[in-house]
C-alpha cells in the first residue's frame, strides 16, 4: 500500500554527526551504517592486506591522512524509517563545510571522547547547532579506554553547553574494567564483549541480560561503580523529556565504544525514538515571509553543498539538494529564484561516493543534482521559483594566499579550477582591483593543502600558494555610490569575490578599523549572505 505525502515525510530522519577530530566520528558513522544494514562490513577491506578505507571518507587525501575533509551523505532504511546521515568534517579548518551541512540537518549526534570531554571544536559546532535550534543526541565514545568519571562528563556538558543531560544508560567503569552499561529506564544490563564485529558480534542492539547472570564475568569494582553511579543518576539527573530535547534544551546520553560496536545499536534506537521528522522552514514566498510545512504539495528545497569530481573519470559536478516539501519525481523541472530552470533527469541518492538514480524523494531527503555550474551553494529550488530559503553565509577567511601556476601557460586553467573549487565552498577566491593575482582565502592551513592536492589529482595542475600582500578580507556594505567611491579611492586594497561583491583587502585588523572610522556610513563585515 502506497504511503501518503505526509506519511512519507514523517518517516524521514535527517541528522548530522559532529565532533572534535579523533573523537571517533567516522568509525561511529561506519557502524551506524552497519547497524542499519546499509553496509556489510565497517570499512572496505582491500585485497592483499592493503589497509582499510572507510565508506564516508572517499577522497584520496581523506584515506591518506585518516581524517574527514568533506561532508558526505549516506541514506539507509531502518525499522521503517529512512535515515539521511550527513557526515561532517571534524577538523576546524573545514568548519564552513560543517556549518553548511548543519543547515540541512534536523538533528545532530555529538560525539565526545570519554577521556577528553568537551573540546574546543565541539564547542564551536555546538554553537552552530544552538543558532539553528538543532536538537542534539550525545554519544560518549571510547569507554573501552580509561575515561573521565561519567558525572564529570555530564557536568561538562551542563556547564559548558548549558544543556541538561538525561543519560539513558550508565556505564560499568571504563578502560580494561569496562563491563557494559545498564539501561536506566528498564534496569536491563548490556554486557560488553571485547570481540570485534568480524568475530561475530551482532552490530545491532547489544544483548540484554540479568546482571546476576554475568556478575562473575564483570570486574567487581566496575559493578560497584555501576551500582553507585546508576543510583545517583536516577536520583539526581533529570528524566528524558522529549519536548525539551526537541527545543534544544536537553540531550539524551548514550555511552559506548564505536570501534567495538558497543552502544551503536542503542544510539540508533535513540534516534528512532527521539529524532524529529523534517521541520517546518522559514522562507519567503513571492517576497513575503512564510512558514513552509513539509506536507506542502509543491516541491521545494535548497542547495547546501556542491561537490565536483566525485567521479574523476566524468568530471562531474553535483549539487546536494535538501528537499523540504512535496514529492520530488525524477525528470521534474525546478526553478531558482533568479528564474533559471533546472531539468533534473538523473537525480542521485548517495552512500558516500556510491550512488544510484532516485526515482522519488520527499521532505528530509537529500538528492544529488548533476549540473554544469548553474547551481551554487545557497540556491533555492522550487516548482514555481517563488520560494526563497534563507541564504547560507560566507565567513571571512583567516588565511590569504596568492595562487600561482608553476607553468605560466596554465594561468587561465588555474583560474577556472579555483573558481570551480570556490563555487563548491572549499575555499574563497578574491580578485584584486589592480593586477591579475588570484587570492585564495581559507579558514585554516589544511584547506590550502587539500586544495593543492586536489589541483594535482583532479586538474593536473602544479600550483604554488605563496604569501599574499593582504592578511584580512572584509566585505564592503553600504550605499552603492559610497561603496564605489571607496573602492575607487582604495584600488590597491580592494577587489571582488566570486559574486563580484566588493571586498576590502587589508594588511591587518588595524587597517580595517581605520577604514571603518574614516567611513562611518560603510560597513566592513566578516560575513556575507549571498543574494539569490
């Protein structure tokens, strides 16, 4: 029996995973896919003992360095629901990609290292979630290693994130003594096994047993800690309140070890129980503010990511479109607010770089729209072309570098490659008013390294990124004539970005402050929302 539009949307769950680097996010991603039945083994084991590579990290640089540098999308079905998992880069140098991805999420899993607790990047990503009122489920990972006291970890979340914690489980010690955890709502004990999934452990829910049946197999001191801690948790900590969670005031907490697949099934069950279906979106329709409900019949959505060269053999360019309403069908014609028409003949569904043609999609789903440059990050798409979602802002880069090809004859080729990567949002590109320099802006040094590697592997270009004569970039806002007069007066320190928006290229922050003081009617901003 076919489901109605409302029923299809209601069974979608779109969530992101955020964490500090090395907290175990990619391992958790793999094992959620494994528990959900989307893959057969956590990591693809290459022949002849070559090291494993993960499903979500598909770029060569990701496999070489063991880090995530690009957000990826994975779709799978579990217990009757459709889950769209948005894996985000953990490294702070790629925080803009993470921010854009979070705009498409209705919920987030925050992964904490049990030995380290709240770390700086975790704090930054949480603030992004708070800005967007995204509810958070917490997974405290690596309990099979020596960890901080569980109450101390929960206190950190309470104090640093101002988020009430409601643990659903309580651990029996950590490290070598880790024996499992108790379900605080049912009292059942989940016995921890050190065996790996390859040795036959079911990647789904951990077996629930009576504590007395395994008492002899668990360290006595771990049981003592479990009994004291769980009793204290039941008495002192709040019970889970779903409404408080949905409003972003409370987080359910699950303990486990993703590497050993323990607690992963329980985390997926927590998502099944608490994660919200697609939320209503604030939009403008025909220029007027409106609320867009997921049950609206007309198809609409927004582009939150562009990825080029996922398939280097075909030089493809795919826009990641979050569907927000309606029933999308293959072959539909959608329009941007600017009136561009996009014929979506081959929409894609993803499992990282693996893809298949999507015949239909509903609110909450993420589809790939192959295109040749007509779509940009932040574009709104709808059947009428009259729905406009809030734009996704650009942030001022912290590092500026002048890009120069080693072969001077390839300058034109380099400019096209830089423009393509800037359209993806990998970095930003600025063109000074004087000269032919190409100035690349990045949040961190690792972004520059990634760009250099992609230039070689995807565009066959050897590029030198050398110090630029500028260190700060700010967008210039104000009356059009006054902006033009300022740019004319300061040609040596001005330029444009990829959208031809005026930019002040300064030597340091003092110069920006001085320019602001001398031009009080202008604004020199560190963020820019692309007008679409």
